[in-house]
């Protein structure tokens, strides 16, 4: 056996259908496109979602929802994640937005909201864009300050 006499298995390959190559090919004349009509013409292309003139699905379904252009997205940070950073000595002193960004809890362009999950054991001053009532109470209870920017 050499490379020059290797052949694929019987029936594994097929000759491609050569369309529009004259009457002798058996696929001449209409070139398998049938007689006349839109799809027989050159340059035919169909719109995505076209259903043969029937009302398309995306137009039959009702519109719903509402996008508020004035919505403000806040990055929620819980007190327990702040406490973990304090215990790991990643945060020392007052906690500002910049400190949260340095520790990977938020990005520099995000608005930060402090949530009240968990427990704060150390008296720290936290400054953020927004606080929940429970977070403010827990910070005050620990002896710290919640400063709204």
C-alpha cells in the first residue's frame, strides 16, 4: 500500500451536483429552481423571519416591558464581606469607595450601596453612595459612621 493508491471507502464520497451546466447535465433549463416565481430569479434573498406573507412571529407577539432611562444601578456590598476584609487586614482605617475598588468589591465608575447582611464587629467609618436602614443601624451599633456621598 502506497499513498498514491489509497482510496476512500465505497460510497463515502459523492460528486457535487453541478447545476445550470446545460441540458446534457440533467440539471439544465431551470437549474433545479422550478418554473418562474420569486425564488427562481437571480438576486433572491429572503428577510430574516419572513413567513411567506403571514404576519411574522415577532409582530404577532405583544410588546411588553419598560426600560427606565433614569435608572441608577448600584453595586451591592454586604457588611459581612467588609468584615472579612477587615479580619484579613486588607482594610485598615476608614472605608471609602477607593478602598472598595482597590479590594475588588466594585469598579471605579459604579455607584456603591452598602447592604445589611452579616455583622460588623469593628468601629469603622464607611462612605458610600447609599446605605440600607439595617446597614446604617449595624454600623452605628458597632460604633462606626455611615457617610452618604
